[in-house]
């Protein structure tokens, strides 16, 4: 557990005011990962703005479910918040046969913080230089090509499954225990194709160790402006990404929700925060509670048929 910022005298709480006391931002993944780094960066700026300490607590387990469930059961006083992701609020609830929480009803949306593209990479042994050439290779030799990801049900895994559907190709999925071992096998030629989170793959792309042929967002990443999207290479409806967004427990007072959202949007709008997020290959995003709620519903509708078609339901 780490505290960001310094404690200051508390103000009297009124309509639209901030939570009383210490704020805990639960990060449902391990320290040092992409979500943790983004959370600490934003929390530090938010703490400076509001004059209150923010504790980062890493609560790991079950792909983010354990930490998310803790906040879903927390008191609605604003002292327990969650840095949610597409895994905690879309993928895991849709995959679970008995979800431990409802991603819509059991949380109060506050604000989106960042979107991180996924990226399609190929090994040196694959001759394709773009998405069209890769699709042609896969179709020409059915059963030869497989793709790796950081694990079953992760955003890169779903990127691969969506690619299979939209490109009308067949590839075996090779799940790994994280992006690092998958990247090692791509570089070593053990797997021909890898879908990865751009923030994790960026150093290998920049060094030339891995060859990227497309990002998964609708628009190009500012971190790699010369890298075309998959959508502009023949699959116009292709779009996947990982995101970070702040949620509170259910029943968070509307005035407090709006105040927290306003402060988060202000923090993300800071030029230095924007620069540092882009250095992580994360695109800064500022959204209202209503915009985040609408996006969450859209994500659930989009991914349900993909998860069902891929047989990713867990016991």
C-alpha cells in the first residue's frame, strides 16, 4: 500500500464536496504493471489538486475481480474508489458463469482516464509487411499459423478472436502467463503472431526486436504515428483497446460523483500528465460519469457475442 500526496486539514463537507478523510484507490492488479503506473501518476496529480492524501492499494486476484469486488461492497462515501479496466468491467463479468458483481449496477461510473491500444506483431520469420499480406498468408496455409497473447480472456486475446472473425481466418490461440513471456517467444520465433498491449510492446518495437504491423484502435497512436491501424488496412470495423477508468461503489452521491469526475478530468488535462501518459503509449481521455456509463454498456454489447463465439466462458 502506498500513499500519494500529503495529508491536509479536512474541509467541511457540503454538496458536491470531496470525500471525508483518506481516499483509497484500489488497483486490482500487481504493482508495477500498466494499470498501476497509470493509477499512481493520476492519483498523485489528483492529490495535489484536492489537498487530500490518496492511498494506492494493490488488491490482486482473479484477473482483477478481487479488487473490483472489494470496491463494489464498499461504503458509498467516496473513500474507496477503483481503477477499473476492460477486464474488470467487461471481459471477466461476461466470461464468468456466475459473475461476482454486476459491472453496471454495482458501481458508480466517475471518469475515464486513459485508453491503451493493443498491437498486432509478427515474428521475423513471417514475411507479411501489413495486415492484408498477413491475412493472405493465413488463408493460403490453413492450420499453420497461431497467435499468442498474455492469457485467456485478456484484451489481447479478444483482439485475436475479433481478428479471426473479421478477417475470416483460423488461428490457434497460444495463451501465456503475461505479455513478457509471449513477447520472448515471438522474438525467438516460437510463435508467428502476437497481440499485445502497446504500452508493453513499445520498447521492443522501438528497438526493432519486434515488428508491429497494426494498432487496434480506430485512430493511430500518437506514440507510433507511422504505424497504421488494422481498421485502415482492410478491416474497417476492427477496434479493440485496454482502458483505465475510475469507479466508485454503488450509491455514491451524485454531487460527489460529479465533483470527483471534474477533478479527475482536470488532472488528466494537465499537460505534464498528458505527456507522461503518452510516454506510456496511453491516450489520455476525459469523460463525464454519463459518458463512461454509456461506453461501458456499449462494450458489454460488443464483446458478449465475441466471447461466446470463442468459447471463453469460465466455470
